[in-house]
């Protein structure tokens, strides 16, 4: 989907965004150190996720398309098939023209049908981690975000392209490009089952964002090649990324400024870096086609940001947590997910500049964020990150310290360890750098010290 055309995946973006922290980069110098399984919080400790059922939505309004949209729809569907090199396996996806109000209501309905559980858990995890304001309702935030930026989307539940009522002021070329992008998504769905890809369990923010980047990057590639032809094809992947980044500058200063940095950065990543990823692999020797990538999707946002890591199949390092002490004291693990390279970048943007955030996120090796809850107590946020080298871990540690506004106090080296502690609004944060790992624990002052000791005992 385009900047102005994203609902279904943009809504999921907010879910993922809520759990966010991403980073990547490195040169393969990562060990296989994993916390011993006996001391680790097992995946089974999380509440069992019910099997996904494909919901049935209310009927869409039954009204004919305007003659102009009907003509452009046919052109876009043909252009998408030709540009993508895929045949329609069944009937060409239909289209529904909706008023702005109907479009917003449908977006909310899709969000409620698919994401209620994930959104709730990720809302609480992100708030506990200081990534979003406390009490943030990601379902409402998702709907607001989508309504602000979208004018068309492909709905995999409806198997139709949804478009806001025809705007005579938009020229045919722009409208066709918008619809071509969405019809690429319809082709992806017919050939690769988008719902099956996106709704795999357990929820994994990093993996989900990597998949979103593939889905959007593929559609962007077809759209840009259709409009730019050979001129676009001659651009280097890095030049493509720079041009896309420049296109989003007005968005960052406008609508994007009203949303958390994490949300904005993840949104831009899907389009800018997804396009660069697909175009880089198309030009590799030997070339990797989009179909081949869909059959072996990227495993992390690191692989998207650094396509050479996709080609070498460099996997994230495993991270587990010693949580038996917390469980014994009544704390219940209610959410857990890797945040990935792009997530780290988005989190750091809340306190550091763009260049520093990108640089500090580079070198990411693996991570996992945990949310522990207990009746009547402020939640505990525990985040273990692993880095390619101790130098990479130190760079992230310094950047993360900027989130404390310079008010943190650092404990001196003790066996190669450094700590940073700060308090704000009744929440205490402890960050520890040791070797190639950084551990972060946030919570009420009376709980965070013991929680930190428990989490640190497994490192």
C-alpha cells in the first residue's frame, strides 16, 4: 500500500509499533549464547493464544463504481498483473467506493476483528516500556492514524480494494498508481495468503514488521517501475531509499508529528526500506525474484535493512529470561516479543537524533521485551538486548541513556558492568551494560530493584 493507501497493514503496524524497538547491523560476529532453558521463561508461560478464526464482517454498501473508477480499476488490475508477473488465480478482486465515514468505520471493524488481543497486550507493553503514554489505546490510535493517511486499501477479509469516494481533482495517473499498488496486494493474497502470513502465532513484532516490509516493498516496486520506467530501474537501491526518505519529510513534519516517533519510523520503514530491500535483491547476482522472497520471507527487520544478511540467512540471536523468581512472587508474564532493529531505532528517536538512533541500532544481534503484571501493582517491563560486539552494546547503552533526559546516574564499572538509573513520574528505570548485552527494567521503585536482580541472574 502507498502512503495514502494503507489500512489493514497500517493498522497491524500500530500493533507491532506498540511493542517496538528495532535495530540491526553487524558482520556475523555473533555468538550462540542463549540463557539456559531451565532458567528461562518458556513460551508456554504466556497465556495460550486462541486459534485464529477468519471473522465475517458486515456487508459493504452495494453501490456501483463511478464510470471513471471502473475504468481505472480495470487498468490498474491489468497493470498490477503485468508489472508483478503474476496471473489472477481467480476472479479479479472487486472494489468498493466508500464515503470517508464508511471507510473509517470499516477500518475500525477490521482492526477489532483481527487485532483486539494483540493490540491490548502490546498497548500495555509499550506503555510500561515508556514507548507510548500510559493509557494509550492502540485500537483507537490505529484508527486515527489510518484515517489520517489512507485513501485506499486492499482488505484481505473482504477480498476487495476499498477506496474513499472518487476525487475528481486527482488525475488519472495518480489514481491508477494508487490502485495498482492495492491490486498488487490482491495478487499477493491470491498467491501467498496474506492473512496466513500476517497472523501467525505467537505474535512476533520483529518478524511481522519484516513481513510487512516485504509486502509493501513488493507493491512499491511495481508502482514505482510503472511510473518511472527505465529511469527508476537505473537508480541504485541507496538512491531509491534516499528519494523515498525525502518523500516522507512532509509527512514527518505534518501528520507524523502528531504520533509517537516509534509509530512514524515503523511506518516509513515499511515503504522506504521495504522497497530498497526488494530492489536490492532484484539486482543481486543471481537475482532473487519477489516470488522467491515470499517463499522464504525475511526473518527479521535486520535482514530487510541489510539485505546481505537475508542472503546469508543470518538469524537473530535467541534471547530468554530467567523469570522464575518473578513468577514465584506473583508476577504473571502477559506479553513477550522481539522488537528488532527498526523498533530499537523508533524507541531511541524519542530522545536521540535520527542519525544517532540509526547508528546506535546498528549492531543489533537479538532482543526480547517482556511485560509482567500483578494485581494492584504497576506493570514491570523487562527488555534484554544482545549486540554483535561489546562496542555495539555500549553505543546503544549511551543512546538509550538519552531517554532519561540526562537525569540518570551511572554506577561505575564493576566487573565490566555499567548501570544507569533514573526516575520520572513514579517510574524507575535501570539499564545495565555488561559485555555484549544491555538489560533494561522499568517499574515502580519498590519493585524494579528486585525485578532487575531476578532478570539479571539469568544473563
